[in-house]
């Protein structure tokens, strides 16, 4: 569904992403982990059209995305969320989600109805009329997800939607992501919270200094000495 | 209907004003309140709804004023044709400014818009054969609707009222339509809007071109009303600031805001001009200092503008009323 072919992105002398290749199949739930500055978010920015790679290609459903602007990539069915959430602060939660829905639906009334369903589905029903900037971080992360889902993606890139959540919120978010996946959306998830990502995903890619150092099923990754050395620090045990 | 109550009252009062009085000074004030309110609304399309704050909208105003005046003087064409030409030229100029808005952010964009109006000012004051240079063009008066030679202030009042209504409706469209919501997204966060499939750059350019064309139409009407086009006035930064000021003081990004701002600023200016010049001729221009202070006070204490302040007041009152009801039960 999505294929990265040795993608490289440099900033001046710094290679943020160096020759990363990666395949995502339809129905996948892929995790991307790695220490801060490993190039995870840069990789998302390249895939979603925010950065143009120096070399390599991004192919989505057989179409070369390299050089396409972000809004076209979204229209093709590939939506991303932002690690530092970007709500439309002065608009209501409903309007935020509705703006996403308007990408697929021309009528404002239909988009509003769809937004109401999306708001409900993401557990934001009580906050539909609240101005987005007054939401606490946990709910902002959910809004980020609700808004992205409203664009009806077939592939969704989630950039640390679980960071900063309390245990109850975290459990709800994991549940929500599972449901979204079960409904047929292919997911690529960047995350730091190991317990969550180890349980959630089926396959994990580890980035370090912009390069892919490991790929495999969670149990395999947790034992990989290179990963333990670069990121996990000590062997991560799945109970 | 309730959300338009303010507009209905305001435009309704303007419509019935001629029944109450035929005082030329009073009617002139209303015409200008509507005219500046409408042109500030045109500014608001770019500055408020799309978040592209320009301090060069006098450029489009001047293009509109000159297009009609030049066509009438040199070729005896109807100012309505000049209105169309001005709008077309302003769309082109708006596309240029729109392109810049995608290259320059924040203060750099503002500076570019100021420079743009200054360039047109120089061009208009030097291109003597066409514009009569810095002396300005007197607009010939020929009675009739087609030549926009309206002898009575009352006719002008209804013409500007119609123009104001059009601008109000354009803004309402930007509040309830698909394009309006998408534009709000772009204004709030362009990156996020793009991630959600909105062609942010294109929408900004469209909004600025729309804003330019509507401002230009205002320029044409103003020139025909006043009867004289002076390059140092129509392309002045004072005028650009006035358009922004009305909208910001009234409430940028709201349909009624620019008109509320215009009521305050236009009537204040009329009043101050008359009284201050009575006191001493040296006091002319003092109204600008008062504007400045007003702007500082507004931005500091009521950043959402008059609309925001009134809205907050109503909400507070509704809350206290509800509180009292709850206390009684």
C-alpha cells in the first residue's frame, strides 16, 4: 500500500532520514520507535508531503507521492496527525472535525452530521460545542485523531497520539486506535510509550540517527541487542 | 434570523433615515458609514476571514477610483464599465498579492502590501497623460443612474446601502459555506488545514483576489460620490489603515464588525473634524491621534472588537439571569 524506497532527507549537514526503505501493507498496524531525533517525525513529514526528500521515492497505492503537496496526498487517502497537536483553536470541536469532513463531503449540513458522528465515536461528545483551545491535552490528542478520521483515510499516520496521556486516557486511546484499525484503516504509529506500542502493533520499525536499525515483531524487537543499546536501555520484557 | 438581528436593525435604520431627516450633513455621514463599512468588510474577507492582514488595500481602492474616473474623462464611458474594469484589474493585483502571501509571512507580508500601494501611488502621480498626475482627476458629473450622477444624497444612501448589504452577505457566506469553513481552518493553522486536504495556498489567493475586487468596487463608488480622485488620498496608507482599523475595532472575521467599527470611527471623524476645526485650524489631524489611542485601547482590552465585547456582555447577562433562576428554585 505504501512503499518508501531509500528515502533521504537532509537539513544542511544533518541527515535526518538516511536511506530508509519501508513497506506498509493494507491492514497493517506498524509501529515506528526510536530515540528523540531519530527522524521519525521527519519521515512522516516526507511521506505527507511537507518535506521533499533529497533522494528516494514515496509510493502510495502505486502512485509516486514525491513532490505532491500535502492536501493532495490527503485527498488520495493518506492523512497524518501532528505530534504537537494543531487544533483550530478558536473553533468548536465540532467545527474542527467538520472541516476535515468537508474534504470528502461538499454539503456543510452533511459534513456537520458526519462530524457529530466522528466526535461521538472519539469520545468527544460532551465537548462538541467547546472551543478547541480550551481542551486539555488528552482531549486535544483525541480531537487530532477525530479530525484526521473525518477525511476518511485509508492509511493514517499517527504521530505520538498517546504521549502525555494519563493511564485511563491511554487505555481509552489504545482502545480507540484498535477500533479504527478494525474498521479497516491501515495505521502507522510513532510512539514512545513502549508498553502501549508493544501491545498495539504487529510489526515495529526502529529508527536511530535517521536509519532503520531493526524491523520485526514486537517480541523480537524487544530482544534485539542493537535496539536495546540505542533506545530501550535494558531488555524490555513483555509480561 | 437572530444572528442577523444586529444587521437588520443597522441596515433598517439606515434605510429609514431619509424619512426622518433630509439634513445633508447627516445623510452624508450615513452614506460614508455604509461606504467605509462596506469597504472594510471587503478588507475583512482577506484580513479577517483568511487571516491575511494587509495594510495596502488602498491600492485596490485607488485602482477602482481611477478606473472609473479615467474611462469617464478620456472615453466618456460609464463608471459602471469602470467599476468592472477596476474589479478585473484588482483581481490581477490581488493574485500578485496573494502569491506574495504564500511567500512572506506576518510582518513581511504586511510590509509588502504597504509597498504595493506606494508603488501605485507613484505610478498614478507620474502617469500624467492618463491620470493627470498629482493634481488628481475631477470626475465629471452627468445626471443619471448609468453615469452614476446621482444628484440626491438619498439616492446615494440607497446605492451604498445596497453595496453594504452585498458585502454583508458575502461575509455571511464566508461564515456558513464550505469555502468559509476551510478558510477558517487555513487561518487557524495552515499546516493542519493542508493535512486535512484543504488547498490552503489556493484558498488564500482566492480570498485576497475577492477582497481586492470588492475593495475596488468601493473605490469606484467613493470616487463617483465625492467627485474627485486625488492619488495622495486614494493610495494613502491612512486609507489602508482605516479599512483595517474599522474591521479590527468592530471585530475582524465577523460580518457586522466592520460596520460597527465604521459607525464609531466615521462618526467620530466627522464630529471631531467639525468641532476641532471650529476651535482652531491647527487642531486638524488631531483625530488621527485619537484613532491611535482608540486602537491601542481596543487591542489591549477588547481584542475581539466591539462584537466580541457585546457578545461577552450578552453571555454574562444570560449567565447571571440563569444563575438567578437557579438561586430562586
